[in-house]
């Protein structure tokens, strides 16, 4: 039963993540990846701590729900920080090795022609 509640809660918050949060933050997320996977994943991970208690359908006997929710929340926060640090390092390495942008000339011509030698569409 807990999985159903988590699914409904995460689904509802994902709709907000895709429609509300994306507009609020003015983020270009064409495939709505952040609103679905990040927001839904965070909600699901934290609510797993709530529904791990045996009284709510979980498997742990006499589990302190607050302690488990804190463990889940801490893990989510740690994951966010870890991903931010590793991404920053990867971006810095990519910037030094190959750069983060193509030239303005390549942008004008189009990356489909410059990178692949073919036009993706007719002009």
C-alpha cells in the first residue's frame, strides 16, 4: 500500500515540477527530466522512510519513522551535493580539454553541417 501512496504523491509532485517549478526557475528542460526524475526521485526517496515502518506496510519492526525519514533526507542531500561537485569537476575538465562552446562561425553554419557534414533539414 505504501508504494501506491508514494507513487501517487511522487506523480502529483512531478506534475508541479514539470509545470510549476520549471516556469518558476525559468529552466530550459525540454524533456522535463529534472521535474520528473529529480523531483519525483526525491519525494520517493524521502517517503520510503515513512512507509518502511511495519505499521504502514513496511518490513521494519518498531522503526522510528522520524529517524528513517532523516536518514533518507540526509542521503538525498548528500547525493545532491555529490552530483554538484562531480559535475563541476567534469565541466572544468571538459572546459580545459575541449572547451564548452563551438565558434560563432560554426554556430552560424550549423553543427549538423560542421560536425556531421550533412544538413539535418532543408532551409
